[in-house]
C-alpha cells in the first residue's frame, strides 16, 4: 500500500509541474496509469497529444475544443435534422436523383449510420456501462422541445435508401429503396436519456462526416470505446461532463497515427498499411524466437489469421476492458507505440510457445485465437519490454 501511495505521489508531482515533462510522464505511464484522481485520463490526453504541455494553457484550450465539438454537432446533426423534419429545402425532395442534394446526402449518411449503430450497440457486451444512461446527454438533441431525432431513432424509424436511381419508361427518376431495420435491441431508455453507446455512435458519425475520404470502417468503435470509457468513468466531474468532446479529439489524434491500418487499398502495400505491419510483426517474431516462428510457418498459420485483428484493433478485442486499458497505458507511453504493439503480440505467442510447438493446426489455431485465456498480462508486458 505504501508503495502504491508513493507511486500516486510520483504522478502528482509530474502532473503539477507548470510544464509537463513528457519524458518523465512516459516513463511513469509505461508501468500503468492509476485511475485515482483522474490521473489516467489526464495522462492519456497528454500522451495522445491532445493537451498542451503547458498547464496554464489547458483551460483555454479545452474550452475552445469543446465549443468546436458542439459546433460539429450543430452543423452535422442538429441543423440537418431540423431541415429534414421541417422541410426547409423546398426545392429538394426525397426522389431527387442528384447525389449531392440535401436528401441524397441525408440518405447516404443513413447507410453509413446503420453500420455505426450496429457496431456501437454491441460495444463491450460483457460490460453494462455502455447500455447505461449517461448523466451528460446532448441537450440540443434530447431536449423535450427538440425536433431533432437522436441518431438511434433515425436508424430505427427512417427508411434507409440505396444509392440506386432507376428511370421508368417515361423517363421519370425513381429512387429504389429497401427498408432495413435494426435487429439488435437492447435496453430501451425513456425519452430524454441517452445510453453511453449512443454517445460513442455520435462521435463516430461526426468523425466519418469530417473524414469522407475514409468514412467509417468496422472496428473504429473498438478504438474509441476504451478512450470514452476512460473519460466517462473518471472520478473528476469535469472530465465526465466533457467526455464526449475530449474522446472525439483524442480519437482523432490516435486515428491520424493508425488510419493506414483501416484503408483497404493499402493492405498489400510494402511500405505502410496492415500488410506491412503484419510482415514486420512476423519478422520480429522470427528474430525473437526462431523455433517458434518456424513452427508457425510449418503449420501454415498466416499472420492474417490472427494478427490482423490484434494489430488493427490494438488488442482491444483480446482482453477484458480493464486489461486493454492497462495495455494502452504502455502503448501510449512508448514513443514507438506501434512498434511496442508488435512486441506485445510477439510476447503473447512466446508465452504459449511450448503448446504451439507441440500442437497440430486445429489446436494451435484455437490456442492463438484465444490466447488471452492462457497468458498472464504482466508477464506479457514484461516480455514485450525485453523484446523492445
């Protein structure tokens, strides 16, 4: 207990400096960030290059960023929702064949939103947190007088349009549509409330609108989820109250570093993308444990069979959320953070090397795909540090 209190004091000392020593902070965070006093949230915001190093700038910076995010909500959700409900654009109509029309954009957004909604509803299914109501919903959307549908209701109630436009024999344009409904229904909250997963849904929708070249890709929900949980469950009220905006910008910064992993056209690229990263991981494993690498090659188990998910989702699907957050402490703290991710992946395999070397293809595949059940996380991180 005394040692833990001493560790908390170390974090306090580093974080109270007028100019944060990032090198010292990285060293501390690499061994795990404490939840107490909101230290993990502050550390992640610093390590993800969201907060400036000068403490005196934090107040103005956070106020500016949070106002900017509110503006994004207004421009991309509130105003379009009001226009759709009031028929503001009289010169436009749902059958307008122009894909750039207001209705065309609305329908196209709905198709993207359907996938985001499905993924966010099942975010961390073993954790009830995301199904619970947030204490800080978006008042501009859920207010009783608001005529703007929540994104959840927009998915449930609206007819999602395909992009196909057909012309009848008379030359009239008709938009061909199909009705798609959400199959997964979870706990329904009363009007005026939002579940935490709905907040994550809004973050991803706005991110996709701001990044049309990439849009939403399945798996992004697993990246933003732990960040949002960290801030929304923080012991400090201000952090919880602004979890949505802060999560959005931290997610933006993190995605700027890993976006190549989500671009399909780069999968086979020899210099970047997930294909390059998997090959680099395989080379690292060969260097770290040649016999283990050789056995995996003999079994013809390709990195695509298991490492694709490990690397693209930063191991967020392989461990319970508290363990994921512990891994991310080290990941964010390492100045070569995605190099260290590959080190962790190698360490996971090395931890079960004897079973891999002795096993046949079915056994080893099952073992690798459920390796989290066989390894001790602290041993994995220690081994990864050796590899690094």
